[in-house]
């Protein structure tokens, strides 16, 4: 199988950021180009608020790709990171998929490269491979089932008890799921640079200062954070929890750009981001997500690039574990805060 994914950059004579007219109304131009090209703009919750407000859909990665696939758009602009744009291409092979910045990667994807992952699988031939969606298309193609943070536990519960499980790439999410499901899983040693940076000491300090606040955390956080959380869930589940909950103050232990949606939906409530390290750094912001800007969003529409290019044999292989996840998800009772 040819497994080369390429990101086709804009042509050599394409417009650069330096050439953008500083008087240009970027938001108006993006809307004009979107209509002209029959494009749809997707924005992950971790994007800057100005990009979220321009998007046709804001949400979690898989949910966004499924919504885009259901539209008649010819072009998908995915304001997120590379693996998310790849999923959009996997589910919409006949659509053009653009990523505003080709360098917008993911530490989890980087920590789990295809060849070492294949060797990991070869060392455990009797295991079923369950892989978090935060990985490359090549790793998806080498996996048995892809899962999201919102459906992973329920899918693991469907695996026969006598079948051993390999989990990749996030060790913190894997550890959390092992405790939640009671399953003994062999974990890949990867982590999210954002969620690993959250400081338990700073969280305790914030909780002491705000004793009436509830703590909502993403399961990619380490146990030092999760053991204090009142709610653990996917980005969408966290959003639903804080919007619909009766409390008025929340400490948020996930990438803080999601607070933009919280403040729009519940302006009367207070949302406090949990800091990382010594409490003074901005290391709880995803540096990859922040590579996407309004200027780059405009340029990718003008230049028709960077564009995700994926060999069909790889796409077909990568879609199989996604389809298995969707099939197994039919057995999961629908809850109000479920999210892909």
C-alpha cells in the first residue's frame, strides 16, 4: 500500500501574507471567497474566537468532518490540525480539503509514528488495537478500531473480556479508560503537550480561591488533575456540562479557547482556565491550533492550498476502523452530552 500523504502547498506565485492589503476586510473577503468556491469552514473548539465566529460549524474533530461530508460543499476548510483535516478527506474523498497552515500538527500524532506503531502491533499479535482519533491516517490504517474521547469507554466495553487490548497514543487517556472500564490495556507512551502541562498545585490554589467552583477536565489530563475533577469528558461533554449545570463558576482544564463558546452560551457564568506549570505561562494554549489565523484562512481560500492529498489505497484502509467505530457506536445509548 502506498502510504504517502502529502500536503500540497500553494503554487510558487501564490499570494503571501506580506501581500495582503492591510485595509482589506478579511472577514468579508473570506465570506465572499467561501461563497464563490462553494466552501464550508470548520473550526475546532480550540481555535481563536474570531475564527470560531466565522465558521459554518464549530465542534469536535470527527463531528465536524461528518457534518461537512453531509453538505454539498466542494471545498472544506478545516481550521484545526492536520489529523483533523485528514479525517475530513477520508470521509469526503471527492471534496477539496484545505488546512490554513500546513505546520499545524499535533503532539499526539507526532508521538506515534507509523513504523514504530506497526512494530508495536507486531509485538502483540493477539491484541485488538484501539486507537484514539488523534493520530495520522497511516496509524488509523494500521488500527482495528478508532475511538473518540466520548465513545472510547463504551466501545472498549464491547470488546470480549478474553481479548487483550492495545491502546494508542495518549497514555493519560488510556490510563483513565483502563480505570473506568476495569480493563488491563497495553498503553502507547504518548501525551498531549497541552493537557500534560496542567499543574495540580495551581488547580488546588484556584480551587482554594474559588471553593464554589466546579472543575471540568478533559481525560487527556494526567491523574493529578483528573482526581480533583467534578466532571471528566470530551470537549463537547465539558461544554454541555458547564452550560447546562446549575453552578455559576467553573475551572476549565482543557485548551482554553473553548471558553469562547462557553461565554457565548452562558454569559452569566464565570469560566476560569486552569494554568499550567508555575501558573504564569500560556502553555495551556495549543501552539499548533494557534498557527491558524484569519490571514492564513483567507490565503488558503485565495491560493487553494495547503491542500490534503491522500492516496486512495490509504484512504480506504484508514476509513475501515472509522466505520467500525461508527458501527459499534450504534450500540451506545445516546446521551445529551455525547460528542464525536
